[in-house]
């Protein structure tokens, strides 16, 4: 019932996936829908990603994979990190594809497999990200252990790039390390059918890194990890964060609205109250770093501190009425407040911006609603 909401253009998701799929072909696309589809909604995004040509889905958590299975997804679902030993039975029960990089987890997983054998697994090797993944020596031992165990099928081997959007030399060194590891596997007659390394930036900027599959995350939501990633591709942001004016009052110059009375109005102005705040993902820092919203296709600054449930906007002397749409992030007419602008104001990345709009904001899906 709140006027504040996140609007998600599902047709944009479908079109973005189709664009990326064409760009990286003949590699297939694995749509990354972890973190509730980067805040866009995992199930609707997954449905549209598959319509756009994705053949796999990827999540971070076992419960995220189960949620997709419960929604009727039958395609392969890759777990991007090794689950806990306690989750191993659920991996088997829900037919998820586990990433493995530890002998201890492999042993536990093997004990959970019955008539489902062989269970496809993907081995992750660390080539420079240094977050998770087996080193090359341990990776070879793991690959041999998987090959020797009839409970498993070594379906895939993969790695993850640390700086594909900003450091070509280091990314190439990761590609070289991965190629060397795959060659070492081949020397032991191990030939996994699926190799994957590239995220959105890797897939669009490094054709040699596309291998069998590209794990596209940020790009399917119409965002780029850096401005020069796939500049020739048309990617359309799928998210708008909107609310409406709930109250308007004129104040004289020098009035200090909101908590802390931190900033005086530079001139007499109409100040609009908008029912959305930091509990919804509108960072409190925006009131100090130059953030703006859109009203009637024009930009207006925050007036005073962002609060938990409301923001205040300085409209100057421009016309405004209760009920006017306020775009906190996204497009209104020909104007736009992008996730990239937010990231600049808050000294972070656009990934974090879209993920931070919380569940208190209902999601409204447009442009290709599913039955």
C-alpha cells in the first residue's frame, strides 16, 4: 500500500540477456541471480533470463537454489561457493550443482549420494582472486579424486576474475594460469565438458576467456562494472526506485529541516516530504554528498538529513503537488539518476546500490509479466 516501490522492467532483463548471449556466443550464458537477483527479484529475473537465452542459473546460497527449484526452475543451478557440510544433503536432494574446492566437503558430499549418482560437480581453482578456490596443486588432486569416485562427475572447472573491468594484464595472467591448469588436467586424461571463467566484464572484454560458458551477473540487469565494458552493446537498466510527494510546505531561507539541523536552506523554498528512507536503502550519506531526486523530469537536491522512513527535497519555487512521482533512482522522462551516479556519491559500486534496496520496498514488475 506504500507509494514507495522498486519497479523492475522484465523486458529489459530479457533483452539484456539476449544481447549478452549474442555477444559471447558460442559460449552459453549462466545468469547470476544471487542476492535476490541483485535486488531485482530472483524468480522473475530467472524466468526472464531463461527466456532471453540463458541456459544456466547461478546462486551463492543453497537456500537461494532451493527457492528457484520450488518456483519450478528445472535448468542447472550452480552454487558459486562450496556449501557447508550440513547443507550437503540438501544439495543432492534439490539437484543443485555444487562448487567444490576442499577434500573434506567432497567426502561429506559423497556420503549423501545414493541413486542420484553420479552427481555433477564443478571444481573451482584459484588463479588470483584469492577468496575461495583450490590452488593448482590441490586442484589437481581434487580433480583426480572426483574422477576416481563413481559418485561424482567432474562436469566443470572454473575460476573467477578479480579485476576484469580494470586490469587487462592481471586478467590475462589469470587466463594463462587457468589454461595451464586445464592443460595439466588434460595431461592426466581429465577433460571436463564445461570450462568457465568470465563474469560480465570478462565475457565482454576478453573473448579468449569465454570458454564454454560466461557467468553474467551485473550486465543482465543493464548495468556495467565500468563505463568501457561493452560500450557498443545496448544494455538497459531494469530498476527504478520511485515514491511520491506526501506533503509540501514552504519555508524561509535559513530553515534547517530534518534531524540534526545540519544544513540551512539557501533560499526560501517549497520542501517536499517523500515517504522513503534509509530503512529502504536510501543512504543517509546522500544528504551530505550531493544526491538528487527527479520530480517532473527535473533534478532536485535533498533538503536535510535522510531519515529512516522519509526524505525531504528542496523544490525551490518550482510547482509541486502531493502525489507527484519522485524518482529516487532511475529514469523519469529524459532525466536519469543512475546507479552509477549513486555509486559516485557514496564512493562504492553500482552492485551495492541495487542490492541495498530492501524487502520493505515492494517490487512491481512491468514489461513482460509472467503467468
